[in-house]
C-alpha cells in the first residue's frame, strides 16, 4: 500500500463486485479511506475483507445502499453524514443492464438505479463534498449512450419494453452524461468537479443476466475489471483533470459525448429528476 491518497475519503457505489470492486481496491491500495456501498450486507462484508487483505489498508468500510429504493439511498447518505467525515470523491459506479421491472418508487429499473438513485445520493452528499473541496463526483456511464435516440419521459415510469433491454440501458447511460454535465455547471466555483466516463466493455457481473451459453462467448474479448477501472481511477484522482468539469472520458482521455447531450436536455432531466425525488421524499 502507498500513502498517495492518505487523508482522502472515497465512497464507491456497487463496490462489492466488478469495476466498482476494482476501483475501491485501487483507491485503498493508494492509501485512501474507502466506503463500499452496495445492497447486500454479506457481499459488502466480503468485499471489505477482500480489499483489506489485498491492500493492507484497514480503512475500508461498508454502507448499505439499494439504488432501486430512494428511501435506502437517503438512509445511506444519512449514515455517511452521521460519521462526520469529509468526502473527497463520490464514485457513482453501480449499474444494471438488461433488467426489467420498476423501482420501489415506480421508475423503470435501469433508469431508477443507473441515474435517479445516484442523482438523489449525489445531491444528499453535495454539501459534504463542497465542504471537503477540492472534491469530485465520478459517474460511470457507457458508450451505449451514443445509441440513445432521446428520452421518452413517459417510458421512465413503466417497465422496459424492448426485446433486448438495451434501449432503456442506453437512455439511462445518456442520463449519466447529462447529469454529470449539469452537475458540473451547478457546482462551478465550489471546488467540486464532475466527470462521466465509458469504462470500456468489461467482463463484469453487469452481464450476469445474459444466458450462460452466450455469456462466456461475449466476455471473451472484453476487458478485465481492473482494466475497466482505469478511467474511473483516472477521473477520481488524476491532477491532469483537476481543473475540468462536466466532461466525458474514455480510455483516460476526454471524448466528445453524444450530440443529444445538450445543456437544454441536461437542464430538463435535472428539473424532472428533482421533482421526482421531491415527490418520493418522506413527509415531515
């Protein structure tokens, strides 16, 4: 373990497996204090123990987080804030693909987990990030966002209807890019910078719903999870991008996002996300 990131605190969603686990391990291996946020306490505990063993860093902890339930998202943020610690980097990594259904609050599952849950989590932690500045918000998107043809707002309130499920996934990944861009605009001058990225096509658990005979074939040419974490780690820690914000990255370099990723659509998504989050919030 090195001490390069000593004194820096990181929260990584979906850090129990795949790219998130590799990202958390990379941060812990460089001396960072890392929070593993995921749905399963058992898998979270296993990941924490594995990261500690692999890095020699004991400053790794678990936080329960179910992104398909905004009450759980708010509870996760409250649990972190109750510790009274700074937060220097939030890595919005968790995601689902080829999944049908609705979140607990009635949103299309991929949109709800990949975007709306992270939207609520980020906003709940934003005050802490600003107080801890310089701080960063890193959101794992995908080059699948280029395939999105726009956002059908009504479709976000019903289960995915496409045969492959990739249409809804592409929209959710476009939302990641739009969210990061608008967050960058809103946090300008606060010391918080934001980044969206494509990790590459990675052989991770996100493909677990692909049937077994097909999965080994499609994973054969994919990147390892460690390779997939490289751009996340770059955006989370590199001094080269410290002055940049709201941009999209691929292979540790800036890349032009989809032509649909406009400021106007980003502002509209933010407005609607804010309204949906407020409507689902507990009443006093």
